[in-house]
C-alpha cells in the first residue's frame, strides 16, 4: 500500500486513481505514461466541475 501511495504521489495521482488503473487495466503506470496520466487528471477535473454544478 505504501509503495502504491508513493508512486501515485510521484505521478500526481491519488492512491485511488492509481489503484483503479491497476485493477481496471492490469498495469502499473510509470512516468512515461504521460498521456494516460493526463487523461486521469482531466477526468478528475471534469468530475469536480460536475459536482460543483
């Protein structure tokens, strides 16, 4: 768990986002996965905006 938390933090993701990626796609994200990380962050922002509406 601590390893996932550290990796998630280094990538700018939450623990939940990082873990969900592993569970859904079966792979651990790395710093080179910039497109996927950006997509996750964009989805987070969209969820926040919808929540505030």
